[in-house]
C-alpha cells in the first residue's frame, strides 16, 4: 500500500514496582437471565451499542439481544468470511481474516461504510481461533494480527498509518489488544505486555510474570490478565505497572472488560471476578459460565455484565446489583 507508513519499533524494558493485593471472597450479584442462542455455531458476545447487546455467532451472523426483554430480537447476516469483531462509535466493526480486511458497518442494516485492507493471516488449526483482534480508540483502529504484527489504521483517512512488530518474526503472539489514550497494549514476547506508542514508534515491554490472557482499557488505565493468576494495572503515561491484583490462583484468567465503574475478569471454571479501580482490589466473585476459559467472552453495558458461553450456546446476564 502506498499509504503505508513503516514504523521502526524500539523495545524499551520498563521497570516494575507494583503493589500486590489479594482478593476477598465476597459473592457477586446474581444471574438475571440465561439467553439461548441455539442457531449460533460458536457465539461470542462483542459489546453493547445503541441499547442492544451484540453477539457474533461464529457463522457469518451477528445477533441482537434486547436487554429489556432478555430475548434475541433479530440477526444480521454478514458477508461470507466476515465476523463481528468489535462494536464502537455506534458502529459494527467486521473482520475478514482470509481477505485481510477490517470494515465499519451500520448496525441496523449491516451496510458497509468503509473497508481497509490490513493483510491476510493464514488460518490456524483451530477454526474458532480469532486471527484478528480489533480495538477502536476514536479515529484510530488497532488490529492485532495473530503471530504477525499490530496494524494501526487512521480510520478518518481510510488507510494504514503504521505497523508494529516486536522481537524476531514469529516470537510475539499479538493475541490480545486494547486501546485508549492514543496508545495500545498487546501481547508481545512470552510473559510480556507491550504498550505501543504511535508518536514515538516505541513498543515498551512490560514484564508481567505470566503470558497475557486478556486486556482492556478503563478508568484511565490498561488492565491485563496474566497466566500467573494476576491482573496488572498499567499507567499509560509511564508505561509501568502501578498495581498487581492477585486473582483466584485455582482458575486460569482470560477475558477482561472495563465498564460501569469496575473491571471484570473471567477465569476458568466460569469464575467471574470484579475489581474496584478505586482500591485495586477484587471485591466480588461469582461462579458462572463455561468451564473452559477460552469459550467465554465478556461485555458490559445496559447495567449488566454479559458473558457468552460458546460451549452451551448461551448468553448469561449478570445483575451486578445483587
């Protein structure tokens, strides 16, 4: 692409002096509804936009769920090869890994508003594995291409604005992405999160002590769960871990989402943990959802946490008020 801007990535090792906090065992809310998605091949909840919860069906179909009735009120057939990867800015964001594209679509009709090519990635042995992860931060769209790179898109201009690669080819995973404050965080080399800064072209490596499993941006910070049963709070201004929250050591952590004044982490065994950003503590837990952490996805909105269980083909609504 003529508009592609090459970014030379400088990897900087950030010092880490976090506070480590252990969780109290208090129960979290209740399951308010379990919504069946029998037609979905492998459902993953993606997010809430315009008062509706959106679920990717894993079969080129996106499902609308109405929080007022707790029912599936419709579906949107996507073009062949596409899946719903994110919801943001009142739009749906679609990924087509085989074609190597990311598209913005109108949620009512599915009409494509813009498509930008980022380059294809070869499919892996697991047909359910996401080859692209997408995060939207204002007019910037970040695309983490599995085992390949992270692409930064200037969406207003409709072009690739830069690419980040970390370490030797194939040494970094790029299997998580979160964006905020003009920056992004991904999973670079083993046991590292990497903060990406397009202004300097630098990728700051942040040692976690375990491989990143999920990431989100909220309350002015990046939050990254790791396979050593911790959640790291990263200050975007310094690129440093400012707190490390100990999660339940008996359950491998996975997806992370931030919203409604809290950070939420799903772990194996269906354990949902709520972290208070004001205290950097796990304040509630609830055993719900799939045993396999890779089968669950989280979203927050409409006054609830939404957990998709791909194994059971259900969407679980958690009322966080009790």
